[in-house]
C-alpha cells in the first residue's frame, strides 16, 4: 500500500474496522469459528453492500467454508468506517469516532478497496451535509 493512500485515509478519517482475508481464513481451522461468526452475523449486509455471493440461508460453518471454496472468493473482505458529520455549519462540520458508520467492501486488492472506500466516504459525507443544510 502506498503512503499517499494511507495519508488520504487518515486525512479523511477512514479506518478499516475489520479486515478478513478469505483465502487465509478458510485455510486455518483454528480461526474458522471467529471468521464464520462474522460471516453469519453480517451475511445480509455483506451481500447487499459489496455483492459478495454468500448463501442466504443459515448454514453450518463447514458448509460456508465449502461454499467459499467452490465459488473461489478468496479476496479481502473489509469493513471500512468513517465518523458521522455533526454540528454542521455553512462551511464546516465536526466529526468524532463516538458516532460512525460502516460499509463492507470485497476485492482482491486492498489498495482498490481503500480507494473505493474514499469514494464511499465522500458520497456519504456530501449526502449528510446536503441533508442538514436543506433542513
């Protein structure tokens, strides 16, 4: 990852809440239960937000691992986070990590995921600013 991208993430207050390398997780039996718990807990959000093809019905951990192996989805699943803008004024706003939103991203390349998260964050903040200024 290049330092310019890291600096942009930092300047825009974007962080990776969870980073899961699917190929690495399914290979390690000791980590499967934690990994599968995350997938089970967030499967609908993951499918909706990043298009990762997961079984819609509840499945056992071994079935989930088999499904990922068969579908060859071995990239990175990353939950990116950014604070909500608050105290919005005409030309400024505040933000803190006390209240934030998140979105799941999937891809084979972390740089691309992080670049996409910048676009997501900018669109999210722009929308919140427009909403607040029109009220």
